[in-house]
C-alpha cells in the first residue's frame, strides 16, 4: 500500500491532559489473540481512564490518528496484515517495514511495539527502527501499559525537543559560517597602512547587520576604503549590505570612483532592495599611493574623523556631500580632495557609534561626544585595535547596555609613532554641508 504523507504540524502529540490518555491500537486481526486490559485497570492511581481506539490497517489508522492521540500500540505479530501485505515466510521483514510505515505516518507520536513473549531480539530491532519502547504479551496488564504509554509519550517529546535543538544549532552554525564568509577581507598588501576594525550587528545572535565596509588597494597603489549603512534592521538589509559591498569592490577594481561609482551603486540598490523606501548611506575615501592625499565622497553619511600629529581629532568637512543612495534620481556626489600629510589616523564609522544614549535621559553621544571620547583615549596612549575596542566599550557603558543599532568602525593609520607637533590639514572652501541621514 502507499504510505500517506506525514502529518504537517512540527510538534509532538499533545501531552496527557486531565481527560487522560488516548491510545491507538493497530492490529491486523481485532478478533485475534490480542486482548487489551480492562480500561478501568488502566486508569491507575490518577483515576484517569485510557481511551482506546482500534485500527485494522494503516488506512484506518490514518483516519483515527487525530491530534488528541497520545500513543500508538502496534502489534508486531499482526503487522503484515495491518499493512495490507501477505507474510513473507519469515515474517520479520514485513513486521519492521510496517513499523517504519507507522513511524512515517505519525512522525510526532510515541509508538509502542507489542511482541511475543521473550522475543527480545524482535523488541530490540523495533526500538532500533524508531519505536520509543516495547511490551511483551505477558506484561500486558493495565498498570504496566499505562506506565509504558506515559513513558513513551514523554520520551518522544524529549526526542523531538532534542532534535529541534540540534537542528537549530546546526542551522546557527551554518549561518555563522555563511556570514563569516560574507565579511570582508581587506586587501592592503604593499600599502604601508595599518588597519583595525570593529563590527557589531544590532540583531541578536547575528554576525551580519545592515552596516558594511571594505578596503582594497588597486594596482596603481591607491587605497580605497568604504563604510556604509542600509536603512532598517534584519536579514534583508544585511543581504543588501553584502551586495553593495561586493559591488563596490568590483567597481573599484574596474577603475570607478567618486560620483560615477556611487551612481552605479545606487542603480544596484534600486534593483536589489525589497522595498522602495530602503536607502543606504555611504562614505568612501581613496588615498593616493604616497599616502599624503585623499578624495572623499559622502552619500548622506557622517564624515570621517581625522587625527593628525599635534592636533585634536576633528571631522573631515561635510561640504559637497550628496544624498543617501536610493533617495533621489539623478543625484550627484562630488568628490572632495584633502591633504592628509605625513602621519595620520582616519576613523570611519556608522551612526551606531554616535547615536547611543548618554545616561538615563534622551541625550545622544553625537559626533562631538565621539570626538571627545576618541581624544581622551588617544591621550591615554591607545592606538589601533585597542583604541577601537575601548571606544566601543565606553559607548556601550554610556548607553547603559548593548546598543540596538548596527555598528561598524574602521581605523586606518599611516605612521608608526604617536602624534607629535604638526599642522592641521587645509580644507578647501566648499558649499553648504549636506547633513548625514539618520537610519
């Protein structure tokens, strides 16, 4: 016979309620040798009866297998008849095959196998195939059967819970491996620059958020760095951030930069976003091969923080920035030149770093608070990864706990010594600033 499809709900049979237990007995010959104990005997100390339903075959069993059934008792002696197939001489292959069909029919119900007296080999095979327990005919009294049913139901529930836990753990491990593979590997060999990063998604138990970053060195020696933030929170935003990062890297190696690159990225975003309201902010810099100059392009993103020898940390100018990607058709994103000098550190970040609260009120850290925080940590002698770790830890402490927004911070350093006396860079004049878009 053809086996019906498994029942859809991914849950075990309902636990025993105040109304007692329901047992579905599958026996090929109800008038045969199987004699069920008296129902009153099976009520046990709780005084709750065990209701019995009897099926002559698997088709009838499927009809009687409702949600209130707690356990199935399969008589292996009549298993071949219950399956609607003749015996095969030895009989045992048909018995186990029928048991497999019952398990397929009721994957979330407890199953007991009833065997002949002292047939321990057959009983062990039944448990190996998937039955929760077995009973021999000489044990078939009300009290023992009631206890065996309750044990089988609880064991099935525990098995399903363990399987779901294992599947969840495996999915989490697979997702973690996938997300780790999607995180960027900076390509800076030969640049003479040092790199540090801190990345923290706002979603619980996730490795990727809507924030994204990357940096590469092209054959002409230019170092290109980028950081961005997709609006919203969730797996769709994280996936879009990965797509934009990969597109940025491909376009950069193809020779695009500034307005041309951002315009193409906007086209990618418009085609890949799930919602027309989704947008992304982005900050991109391209640092000359000698490390002394950079081009800056902003698309609704906070300006980077520059640290120069002998000068307090300060923001690069926001002037000439353009709108966030995905907001305006035919937008422009001018590229602004800046002189960096010989020794410098450049901090690029998303708004997750600056929008945390300060204390119990509603005041936010903001860019000014970040500048003060970074300056204080630099005065303590912190550099590189230690600087980023300390800064993020302090931002979280000021917030009074974990940040709910995604956070990404990059630090590029040129030079191996602490800041000394020197001049601040000269910023060319420009038009009014375009403020960063809050996500």
